[in-house]
């Protein structure tokens, strides 16, 4: 019971409860309005229409109703002309799939063929066809009203938690790499760190899915103000962490190459290893501070997160300069693998540059300008009216 209560706000749990309620209501309504003894098309449609977000519910409902109605009309036409035979069934499926592409029902093209086959295969086609259309409309309307009257939750918090978890996983990887810089590293161990860095791609894909759901939950949602800004803040934040993950993978590759060259000796001289370990620790903390800043929405908390990130960046750059000086002295006396030393510093610099507040501000402004420009291009008259009204 405690586990269920703890998961009651998860998208999967909420989706299950909402879909069950909507399907049940649709079936009860269809029993009153349809002549079918078991109008299961209505709950089926409601089940498929009710999505996690209001935006996806509206877009999905319209396409699903369109696909079913088109399939029914095709079935009526074929039943009048030829009836049901093996070759007419093949023609119905072919026609339904082709027509489905033209009516732009997107992922519901198979639903056009399914509706046509179900209607074509029963007796008294005309009555059954219109009953199916009625049930489909009932299910779609119930699904739409369900999400309009009971607005789905906003999944920004869930997406924010995913972004912060990603930042913390990156931090743990950096800390683990840093702890190994003060002693000889077996090539197998360095390669394992590289594979761990590569697995971050899977984590990013999961976070991206959670973020897309959060973006949909912000669209057309009356609970949300400045939904576009929230979407851009989260999206650009994830993009930055994705770039950092790529650079982190390159950094792990650099250390793996260095480990191959120095199998039986320390990876770095004694005075350099601790400095680099401290540097990676600061970079790791900077990544987490960035993740917290991206996901913080309250102004006071955002100011504190911004100040913390600024301090982390300053500390990381100071330690980076010290590590660069130590590496330079080493290279002057022993230039072996100097290019790998330079690559390591360049990769750290790239991560710090991506996390820089000025860089982030420019990125946000660019994205806001791009969205505004695309909106003006799509709806030039509406944009011109808004400019005149000062909206």
C-alpha cells in the first residue's frame, strides 16, 4: 500500500486510472444512446483517446474519429457494391490504407482498415455502420470532455526530476574518473569508464521522453502560465546536458588512450593527479548545480541556484588554470603524450563553456526568437493583430 501511494503521481498510474474511468463512462453513455446490446466501440475509443496530456488528447481524438468514420464509409460503399468475399476484403484493406494516408490520420492509418473490416463483416451493414460511428463519437467526446473538465496534471516536475537525476549520474561518473587519476589505471578499467559514459545516451533518451510528455502537458493547459518559456528552459537545459555527456564520453576516451600508453606507470605525475581530481570534482558539482537551476521555477530558489552555479564555475575555472600550469611544466620536461593532456583540458573547457550562464542566456534568447519567428510565419495575420493590440 505504501508503494502504491508513493507512485500515485507517476504518469503510468495516473494514465491507468484516467483511462479506466473514461472508458467506463463512455460505455454507460453508449448503452443509453446506441442500439447495440454491447457497444464496446465507445469504451475502446475513449480508452485510446484519453492520453496523459490535454494536448495529445485533443490531437489524438480528432484523428481517431476521422480514421473510424473514413473506414466505416469505405465499408458501406463496398457492402453496397460487392459484399464480403476474400477479394473484396483485400480491396477494402488496400483502399482503407491508401485513403488513410490521404486523410492525414497519421499513426491511425491501420484504424481505418480495422474499422472497415469490422463493419464489412457483419450483417445489416448500414445500421451497424452508423452505430459504430455513433459509438466512436461517444467515446471520443467522453475522452475529450474527461480531459477538458478534469485537466491532466502538469508533468514538469517529473521531467525536472529526470534531468536532475541525469546530472547526478554524470557527476558520479566524473567523480569516479577523478579518483583514479592518482594511480596506475588498467586499460580494462579505463575502458569500463568509457562504456559507462556511452550508456549515458540511454539515460538521455529516457529523459527526453519524459520531457516530451512534460512539453505536451504544458500545451493548452489552463493551469499553466508562460508554458512556452517553461518548455524552452527545460529543453535547452537537456540539450546542454546532452552536449556535456558527449564531451564526457570524449574525455573518457582520452583517458583510455592515455592508459594504453602508460600501462605500468601513473597516469599523471604525483603533483598533477590530485589537481585534476579536484578539477573533475568541481566540474561534477557544476553540472549538478546547472541541473538544479534548469529545473527550479520559484524565483527566489532560482536566484539561489544561479548564485551557486556562478560560484561553482568560478571555482572550477580557478582549479582548471592551476591544473593547466602543472601540466605545462610536465610537458616542458617530458613532452610524451602532450596532445592527450591538451585534449583533456580542452574537453573540460568545453563543458564549462556550455554551463556558463552567459552562454545559457544567449541560447534561451535564440530559442525564444526562433519560436516567435516560426509563429509569425505560420499565422502572419494573427501575429500582426497581436502586435497592433500590443499583446
